């Protein structure tokens, strides 16, 4: 482990601040609508090219990046896990609003339940119910 001034970097990290998902200018409206209208997340900040959502001290942000021109070609690079109390109901509501399903809700060996969706850029989004 690399130490900085005698302390490990890990000892200086006290949590996850958030996740930033970049998209193109042309694809931003569809991405924004997926997280706001399909998943029903309430924006903390919402303007063209930038929308973010707050979960306690953590944030999920979708923003335009000038170097991106198309959807994610390899969606396995990122997976967004959204904790929810009732996976079946959340999944059903997302399906009613046009979400692309990759896997319906299923119980996991570790005691939780997961349903898997795909956002308009091809990123994997999981609805996760913890045990």
C-alpha cells in the first residue's frame, strides 16, 4: 500500500462522493429523461448538459462530455446500483415507463434481490434490494 506522509491513501478516503456518467450533447436529453421520467429520480440540479441526483451524501450525475459522440460501446465498464425497498414494484414501474430490461427481478444467494436495466447510452443500471 502506498503511504502519503506516513498515512495510507485509504485512510484519507471517507466515502463515495458520487458517480458521474458522461454522454454526448445529442444523447443527453434521452439520458436525462431515463433517469428523471423512467426511473422517477428527483433532480438536485437540472440544466441542459447536467443533471444530478442526491442520495444522502452521495450523488449520481449525468453530464455532457465534449469528446463523446455516441452511446457506450462496452456497457460492462460501468454498473450503477440503485438501492430500493421493493425491487419488483420499482422494476414494474420502470417497465411501464419504457425501460429496457436486461433481467427481471431475481433473488440472489446473498439474500437480496436484483433487477437489471439498461439506460439509453447502454450503461447497466441495477435496482438492488438489500436483505
